[in-house]
């Protein structure tokens, strides 16, 4: 079969959709940032930053109550959600992508963005990247919904949205792409990385056209450290490792404390804003997300006491904002706290006798990277982000050392990052390994068949037999007059009545019915797999939640195995190269104790379609493709459910060694 040339249409479509998400994310995200400036001017008057506005224009009572008022209005907006907490911000989006659970809906997203804008615009100590990522991820979700993409492609597009939002917030396209690959998707394969880069770069281009082109901290001078001070960055990394864990525990404790208060959202957010306002009365630099405060620490000459005070109270302000329910990101406050931590470390070195010019600025940026790596367990993202924020290659050695040491230290203290802890807080188990990831992130809705055959519970025996005779499978479902699911009838249930006309004439469908084994569309395959331990069960009924059950479809055991095989094989292909070991291409090297092998189609399988193959023979095996002789050589055919296998064909199967050995024995000629 002639190999098609050019880029596959599906791959091109992903790039096109990624470009649309990047452009939309850059445009909408930039407008959101401009809107925050408008809210600030409305509340506190003109000024470059909220801190400047506080120190120049506001009276004490305004400083105290503006954040509280913004929080109260933001909480009022959340009342429209009626107590629901849809995914919002980077942490929730990471959960959505990794677990493929939850949904982003336009109305709910708009409400949350308005609430976030009120909190951030009034001085809440929280980052803008959460809302920006949410905006672009919502665009990605709408596109995926319209194009009806599968869960894997939908996850990639949402990743594109997160990258676009991060790039728009920080003018850092490379760091945004790396963050999505390192934390959100956990995959650096080219077919995933490429569309993420497209979205990130295009979002940055749009952002630069609207908001400016320079790196945020480009003008700051830094020192190229001698080797003694480069090694000192490792000490700072250890300290950042402990600091990152403490910061995350502080956020968790604050959330629990506000939950115990059980206040309605307007009053909870108002209380958090009041705390921020109270801190702002004597430490105005804690207002807002703090990006401009880093410039003060790096470019100005703040005293050690000022940096120490900022280091402590910025954490308190962030903990109060996040704990009270403020919607946004912690990335930017984390950078500010890390910068203060690095600044304190630099002052400590100065007191020990170091007098290198611009040393203080250098450790401000090194601390930014270290605390970010510790909190997120993302050293690569932290390193690249600091490079893009500053544009200084001189920082490469201390930043890399500090980030990796901080990440390792934090991991040794607590295996969870801010994002994995968020997943566990939802009661979800973290997947371990490809197979576990596949069964936990594939859901009943992904393998649902809607071709159920149904019959009324009052139908005669002859009607039931007619359906079983012409139905391809061995199960039909019984419904009552109202459409509620009563049960199922298997082929073996009618065997006792076939040869007894006296019984069959009085039997109706209700007499033959046995209970169904139910599942719900949102169940993971991990929850459904154990139900197939019954060797007589070939499929489960997918029903609506609650009683009475309404039949939505069915899930067959073979479909589950085929889908998991596709998921595992697809992820293995993204993470490793398959290498042929034999001239005929029968053996492939695969990890995790599996092999991909071609064998002749067994005689008993001739004339059977893939979805009609005996379940017992497929235990531990997934048929991937069929190979037949063509006019131009071997032709490879995807093993779709309707493919009918023929004599003389080969099939490529994925499975364990024992299962493949068994199949090879079954397919061997009788005279061997």
C-alpha cells in the first residue's frame, strides 16, 4: 500500500486549533489585564501600581476597605453559581487535564472571571495568570466541543489554553510551554509539545502588540557570580525547599480555617480583603499580585528590615486572599515571596563580607526561581521563567543550581507539589504508570455504545427469540411501559424454553429477565473493570444516575480492552521509539512487560469481526492492526471493531508474554 505523503489532516487541524487558541488567549488575556487597570483607576485613581496609588492617593479608611469591598462584590458574583465550584485557575485546570474530569462552561467561567477581576483589581494578593489561563482554556473547551474531539486531543487543547494564558501574563512563551509540558501534561513528546508552543508563541505576539515587547525585568543589572557564590545558591535552594513546603501548608491551613467559619462567599472574600487592607495600611507593597514590587527589591535599595517585613506580610496577605476563596493564581505571589527570600539571603552574604556589585539583585532573581521550583516541583519551568523575565544569561548557573536543589529538597520533605496536593484534595488518586493512568483517565462515556437492543417487558417469547436471532450480540435489554430499565436477557436465558412449546407460549420477556450490571457515564474504567471479573458478563449497562434507571448505552469488555490498549500504546509511542528486531517485523521492543507481535489469524477467527472475537482468547491481548498481502506489498489495516479477519492474514497484537505465547500456540498449523 502506498504511503500517504505530507502532513496528516488531523495533525494539521490540531496546529490550526492551537493557533486559534493562542491568538484568542493573547487577545482576551491582554484585554483582561487592561480591564484590571481600569478597575484599579475606578477604585483608587490613576497610578502604575496599586502600591503607588495607596501611598499617594488613598486615606487610611480607603486603604482598609477597598480590598474588602472588592472581595464582597466578587463574592456576590459567585452566588450566581449557587454553591458550585467549577474548575478555575491553574490548579483546577491541572486536575481537569490530568484526570479528564469536570467541564468548563461559558456562563460559569464568565462569572468566575468577573469575581477574579474584582478581587485582583481591588488589591487582593493573588496572581492574574489564573484568570488568563481560564479564559484561554475556556476557548479551547468550546473549540473541542464544536469539533467533537476525543478526550486526549481535548486535553492537549486545554493545555494550549493554559500555555497561552501563562504566556500572556508573563510575556514568557517558552516558560509557559515548558510549564504545561512539565506540570500539566507531563509529556514532552513532539506531537503534544508542538501545538503547545504554537499557542504560547502566538499569545505572546498578540500580548506584545497590545501591552509592550520588553521582558518585565529587562532593565535590571545583575552580577555574574564567582564560583563560591554560585555554590551559595545551593544553600539558598535548600532554604527555598523548606520555604516552599511551609508556604503551601500555609495556604492549606488558611483554606481549612475559612471553611470552618462557613461564611457565605461575599462575607468570606470581604474578610480576606479586610485582612489585606489592614496589612496594606503599614505595608502597602503587599497589595496586588506584586510583580512591580520585585522591581523595587531588584532595582532599588530597600533595607533588610523592609524586605524581611515584606517577606512575612506578603505571605499573610496571599494566604488570606486564597483562603477566603479569592479566584486567581499563586504563581506571581510565589515569585514575590521568593524574591524577598533571595534578597534576605543576599543581605546575609553581604554581612559575611561579600561585596560583589549587584549581588543583591542577582539573589532576588535566584530566590524567585528557587521558591517557585519548590512550591510547584517544577525546576525547569522556574529556570526558563526567570531567564525570560530578566533576559540575563548570567543567571544561568545559580538559578539552575538553586531550582533543582529546592525542588529535590521540597520533594524529600513532602512528595506533593501544590498541584498534586490539589488533586488529592478532590479525593482523586494520582495515577502511577501508563496502565494506571489509562484506566483512571478513560471514562465510560469514552467507550459508550448506543446500539442497544431493547424490548418491552410484556413482549412474547417469540419476539425475544426474533431479536436474539438477528442481534449480533447475546444481550438485549428489557424496559417497562414508562421506558425505565427492568433488566437484561442473555442468550443462555432462553435455552430452556426453546424445545418446550408449552412453556414458550406463555413466557414473556419479564419472565426471562435478570438484573443488569449498571455503570454511569462519569465512572472511570478503573471502577468498571472489576465488574468484568464475572466470566459470564460480556457487557455492562450504562444508565442515568438515580432511580428509575434509564438506559443510555452499553460498554462491552472487548471495547474496554481495545480502548486501554490504544491509550497505553499511544502513550508508549509518545514516550519511546518502537524498534523492529526481526526482518519480518514480528517483534517490537516495548516497556512494562508488553510486546507487540504479529501472528497468523487463528483458524477459529476466520470470518469474525474484531468485536466478535471470543473474550476468553483475548484475555491479556489487544488486536492493534491486520496485515494482508496487497499488489504493492503488505497492507496494514487498523483493527476497527467492524474489520472482518480472513484466512492468510497476520494480526499485530499487544499483550503480555504469556498471553501472546498462548495465542501463537492457538494459531500454529495443526501439523506442527
